[in-house]
């Protein structure tokens, strides 16, 4: 059925300023009452975002598929709505596919989650507004050939997008089985288009984006005079200002501003889409999901890097796609990459009290001639239960049928393209059934708080501006992961915390804060770190701490921003070294005891320092000079490491460095909520994660190792008797906590998981 779009007011009103978006966001925290365990399906075999043509046979075919999905154990289907198909002519909407799917899903007892797509814009948009193409830095306008669509910085495009979202919301809200939204799949400036005929293509340089950037700059700098000083330029009018197109030797403050704008622009656009469905009358849960956690992305990306922490401020849950076997076997994820990504996404959503798996790989990965190793039931057990253990509030399996077209043809299906069920489909259905049966328990439980925060600071990737775009792209992520892996393998909970949290002083929940790869730091973040230590916190920072400020200007003293006082050292010499070795010289400290003759490893930069305080204690030297120094400041303690020790411990692990990092938790007085007899002994490990609720606890035991393991778990609980129920198998027992410890002995299969409910009887 066709429906004429409503008339909207002036389009320019849809483009709210980017500055202060988080403060203006009045979105309440969502209180979940349902755990969607869904599989992607939109009727027929068309791959997302395409829609199948409805034929006389469609109703019965779709009904059969939906009934089978429900019988497998799923409680939800994740369908999709594509702009090009739904609005083939301006203002005329055809929601036939959505309406049929909603009706048949309700009949089958399934709820529906809707994925929105605007990247494949209708062709009429380009004919009506030919000036709205994306533009690369060399001035080339990019035509849309099904993708990437048109730039939403143009008010006329923003108005059309708003109308499409709002109208979809009105239709979906008519159905009682409609549950929620994903407003943007894998956000970036441009999606699904590889502009490889332009070297290092950067976006977007259209006039609308430039104007939006100017408005952002006015809010950031206040005046043209201030901007000119910051950029070392001589603009006579705001209309003269343009984003940088290349680097110079003089200053890269313009580049920092441009890339920071891109981060905030993407978050702001997600906010616009949120407003559009709310304007359409929908009060359902709203999500979006990244292609990959922003820890693994870079601001240098031409299509626009996202910041998951910023994106998460604009939806109820901000999720991620999980494809551990995306294509060729040598790129398959090791356990630590999966664990890092899940904990990073959980951390970015701490304010939301949960997050979603937007896409969980259903079947074998295919990209043209590239094939993954087979995806099996063991993979799904690890991936799904690991996600829920890290606080996921919804899982969406991609996809029911394999891709029927495109360069992914034949890949990523839960069942075969001819409809034959697979073992992994049956196994995933069993997991979905366990979750559905216990969803109140999962929704009520939350991961126990972490006392360790590892600082995620995208600014550190911008040192040098565009000139260092391809230099050591792994430096930032590896520096964080080298610390994370040690704690995670020992079952010590860790949060990733954003630099903004340092700036706000939001550190009261932490005993230990680690600032890896800290080359660029804002004055406000440095102040927050100082206050944290003054008040009794333990802080670790690495070489060249606050070397540059947020403008890209060098500090007079390194550590910069006054942090030399906090860490009790001043940089003496610094140099490059591909394999930094720091010799331990004081093994009487808690961090170094028993490591006589040992060394710590770093990467890229090495620095010697001069201790500035009689409270400073040199633990290691390099070239005979101090490089690792423990000190005290205020009520707290600090540790300065004169290289990038996290990076030196990843991806290859170094035993003494690993031991040193593990001891940081003890140094900060952190007690583990749960330990196992195998902590730190296996690679891949047995992971134990604890969640708590008003009624008890959930203990997740996930064996990443292919071998079955006998394991003893110790949970710190009040002395009492407890009823124990393993939710997957249904077996039960009674346990007693004595001296604050509850012990559980179990045998967990290879690449398998157990989920224990622990309650007082």
C-alpha cells in the first residue's frame, strides 16, 4: 500500500549544533523488560539491505521460515527496511514487505527488531538534489551506485531521512510484536563503497559539511581571531575557513579539529535519527552498532572513524558486529581479540547499563575467493555466552539464510541456502532457548564493577597529524591490549575508560587507572588524573606522557601538563628502539619481588628520566639511567614506565612483563570477585565472569581451550548456604560459603560454557 509522506517544517531545524550534544541529550536510561535473541530475516532469501519481491507464494514461504525460526528457539527476528525499496518515488511509501513480515512474525510468536538502511538511497534523490553527493578532498563528487547515497549534512537530505525514519516508526508502531530499532548499521561517513580511484580518499568536503564544520569551529574557538592563532592562519571571514586537505610542517591543529569534528558529527547524526523515530511516535528500544569496536579504528580513516563512547550517548544501547571468522583463516580472531572487543563495547555503554550484539556471525565467512574455516556449534557457544557474560542485553545472529548476492555470496548463513537446517542452527537455537527461558534472570544481572580502568584516548593517535597516518597504526590499540590481556587471562575485571572521564573527574569507582601510549593529553584530563592520585588512587603512565597537548603543541617539560610533579620524574633523554629492554634493578618492591635479573619489554620509544622527589623509587634502568619509577603524590601512588610496556607485551607476551602487569592489581589493593584454579595457566584460557543482582549471582565459566578442563572456582560471597543451578544443563547442587569464599568444582568441556545461578535457598 502506498502512503503519502507528511509535510515537515524547515529542514534546517533538523540540523542541531554538534557542540554540547551530550549535555542536551535527555534520553532516559532504558529499563529492559525483554532479551531479544534474534536472527536476521526479512522474508525470502534477499541479502540485507535488499528486500525480496512479494509473490503469491511469499506468504506461505515466509510463514514456514518464521515458524522454523521460532521452533529452533529464537524469540525475535531482525528484519530490515531499505530506503531505496520503500520510497521508490518521493513521498510514496511501500511498506508491503514490513507489514507482511510483522503479521507473520506475530502469528509465529516472534517479536521484531528493525534495522534501518539509508545508504542505498533512491535514485530520485540524486536526480532531485544532484549537488548533495559526497565529495573527496580533491573535489571529486562521488556518484551513488546503490551506495553510498548522499551527504546528510545537506538540510534537504536530512529532511528526507527524517521523514523516512518517522514514517517507518508510525507503521512499525501499529504492531504489538514490534520491539525495537537499530538506526544505523556500522556507522561511518560513507558506507559500502570503496573509492579506490582516489588516493587516500577522505570525506566529506561538500559545501554543507564545510558549513557545518565552520559552525562547529565557532562554538569550539569562539572567534575567528582565536581560530587563526590556533591554526596559524589569517582568515578574514568565517566563509574563508575550509577543512585541511593536506598536511604542512607548521601546525596540525586544523587536522585535530577536523577529525574531532568527524567523531562528533557521526554521533550527532545518530542523535538526529533517534529524534526521527521518536517523532514518529515510537517509544521502543533504540540501538545502533559499529562494524568493529573503535579501539581497533583510527581517526585517520577517510570514511570516518567513530568513537563508541560518543555514539553510545545517543541510543539506548550501542552495539557491535562480531565476525571472528570473517574470511581467510589467518585473520581469525584469537580469544583475546574477542574478549577485548566485548569488554570495550560493554565499557562504552556503562551509562546505558547494557549493550547489544548487532551482528553475530552465523556461518562460514566468504568474501569473493576468500573462505574462512567452518563456523561450528563450539564457536557459537564461545561467542554467544561470552557476550552475555560481558553484559549484552540482546543478540542478533547474522543471518538466517546465507548471502544470496554480492561478493559475500554463499557466506554467513545459519542454515543452507536451500533451507536445510545445520548443526550450528540447532545448537544456536538451544542457546537462544536457554536465554529466553531465563531472560528475567539475565536482564536483572549486571557484571560486578571493575576496579581497574584503562584509558582509551583517540587523541594519542593524532600526534603528527596527517603526516603520520600510516606509521605504527597498531600502537594505540596494542598498548591498551597488552595490559588488558594480562588482567583478563587472570579473571580480573577491567573497564576501558574514555579520556573524557578523566576530564570530568569520573574516577571514583576505580583503584587503578592505567594511561597507555599517552603522547597527547588534554589539560583537563591531566587535571583529572592529578586529582585521582591526590585522593588516594594508583596511576600508571608510560613514556612521553602528555608530550603534546590537545592542540598538538609540545610541553615545556615531559611529562607535560604538570604531570611531572604527580609522577615524580622529568624526561632526560628519549630515543627510538624497535625492542626496548628495561633492566630491573630494585627487586625489593611489591611489583618486582623475585624478578632478580629480569627485564621489562617496551616498544618504539625509550626514555630515561630524572627522579624529582625523595619519594621516587627507581625500579628499572635503561642505558644505566632510571626509566621505571614508583612514586607517591598526595594520598596516592604512581608508576612511570619509560616505554610503551603494554605494546611490548602484545601481541607477543613476555613472561616477566606479564608478571609485573598482573601485580599492578595487588599493588592497588584490588581483590578479585572470582578466581579459578587455572587463572593465567592456559592459552586459550578458562574465563570466569561474575554478575550480580538483587536476588543472587550469575557465574559464567567459558572454556576457550579446545581441551576439557577440571576447574575449581572460588567466588567471594558472604558466609551462607547457596543453591546452585547450572542453566545450560539443568543440574543443581548446594554450596556453602565459608570465610567469605564459595568453592565450585566442575568439569567444563572443550570450547564450552557453563552458567551457574547462585542464590540463597
